[in-house]
C-alpha cells in the first residue's frame, strides 16, 4: 500500500493518463478494502459490548428478548457481509476483478423472444444500478415488431466480470404471450454472453486483417437516425469476429470502442484455442432453444425463477426482473467455490 501511495503521489503520474487512471483505481480498491475491514472490526467490537450489556441486564428485563433478537439480526447482517467478502476473496480468474462485455441475443420464439431479450437488457441495467456498475450500451439492434434482436454493453466496476461470468448461457421465459390474440402460453429464449474486457495491449490486430464498415446509427427510423455514417462495424477477417459501436458521438470514438471490444473477443478466441478443454473465460455457446437453458423465468401458470445449475429458485419473478439478481448470482458463485475446493 505504501509503494502504491508513493506512485499515486508522484507529480509526474499524469504524463501517462492511462497508467495514472489504473493506479488511482488500484489505490481506491485498496482504500475500500481497508475501510471494509475497519468497519467489520468496529462491528465485532460493538457486538461484543452489546452482548455483554444484554447479558448483564438478564432475562428478567422486559426488553431482554427484543434486544437479543435485534442483536442476533445484527450478527446475521455482519456474517452476510463477511460471506460476500469471502466470495470476492476466492475469485481465482485473473479477470474477475475487471470489467466485462455483456451481449444479449434473442433466440427461438420470434417476437416474444425479441421482447424477452429487451426484458433481460432492462433487468441487467437495473442490476448494474444497484451494484454501482457503469454500463454503456455500445450497440443495440431493434426487433421488427417489438424488443431487440441483440444488444452489447460495456460494464465497468469492481469485480464486474467476476459477478457476471455465471450469467453466461441461455435464459428461458415462460409466459402468456402479449403478441397473439389467443394469449397462449409461449416459451422464449435469449442468450447472454459474458467476455472479460481485457487491456488493449494484450492483443495486436493488423489493419490489413480488418474489414471496416460505416453506417448511420440509430433505431429503426425516425428522428433518432443520424444523418452521417458515424456507426462502425469492424470485422476481423481471419476469425470472422465482428464488433459494432454506434452510440458514441463521432465515427472516431465509435471505432475506438469497437476496436476495444473486438480485441477482447479475438483474445478470448485465442484463449479458447489454447485451452480447448477449459472454459475459464466463457462457456460454450449453445443454441438459444430448448434443452440448453441455465435459468428459467416462469410467469405462468405459476411464478418462479430457477437456476438449473444450482437448483436455487426464487418465487418473486418481478423482483428478479427488477434487477435483484444477488441471491441467484451468489448461489452460482458459492457452487463454483465448492467445486473448486473439491478439485
């Protein structure tokens, strides 16, 4: 920590803005870590004093039971904070602490699936707000009648990739369709892909290996369509991997963001080729259809969200769709930790 403080305090730090930003981020993370443990120690000391006081009064006091219940609740809250910290400390992937790229694609189910993909997008955006993550939509393709065909986001925050990597997979929705007259029960699918946002210097891309397309940014039409071709699509010819950005103000900015995303995807492909039998960065891409889902969201004939990997379920679907993913994500991470301990 002392060495880090010296680097941050160096007056020449801003000669390299990227390195300065990285050092400041590291310093903030360390400071947050110290504050957390100081608060935990303070909580433990307070709990000891409170318990001694409650015991000294004794059971004869009419408020004894109430005070004891409140103390036990505070203990549970402190243990929950420690449990979450335990999960953070056991993140072993070297990218867990960093940022992520989240891609949502509609799958089988037509208009219902495109609407479902947009519902997932709203769910994750609300989750990011709760986690104080910064989320930027770099590309979004609207559906023909409703919803979206796909969307891609950059997600920045402490442990963004670590928390999100378990969301990778097929998400299934069961509900009464709002898009047909009969209001029949329909099943829709959408895929979620999570990729770590790597440092740009991790991979080099030769300009001659790029196909660059520009087009007008915006939605399906109307006043939001730009009059200039500012949106950029980059295609890495050797791998046929593409990256699109259309939400920045200029073509230059869109190209910079698209290149950052493309490098992350190309790097990921290189990692997969080097580790064909391992899925440390991303699971295999499954068809967004029956039999491949990691999680089901059922709105009819009953309400339930179930993670098929862990067996964990939540009955309040609206709460989950409102961004409260904490328990579902926690269940996956705890299972991941348990499996690693068995190896």
